[in-house]
C-alpha cells in the first residue's frame, strides 16, 4: 500500500488526479472515532509537513498528524485505508 504522505502529495500536486472529490477520514481522539473532512477544507502546514490543518464547525483550527489518517475516499469510493 502507498504511504499516506505519498498519496496526499499526489492529490495535492497531480492536477489531473486531484480534480476528483477527496475526503479524508482521520481518528479524532476527543470523539473516539473516525471523522471525515473534504480535502477542500484542509490546509497544509508549511512549518510541519507531516500535519494538515482543519477548521471545525465552531471555527477552531486543529493540526492533524498524518499518522491519524485512517481512510481516503475518491469520488465516494474508498481508495486507501490504514489497517490495524
């Protein structure tokens, strides 16, 4: 399986591949479950390339490390999932 940082890089930088609608499922420690976010709602932390930033419904910004990503969806189809 492709490492998550390589897949996220391809989504960001491969214009043709990145045209699809992507959603990321990440483990939320507070909720204790996987939450999903549209890639269009994610910003990339230039200071720390192993994290992405996401603003929640209340306006709070969360820095999420790549190791908490559990799944990636492309146009409604699961294309990547962390096992274990």
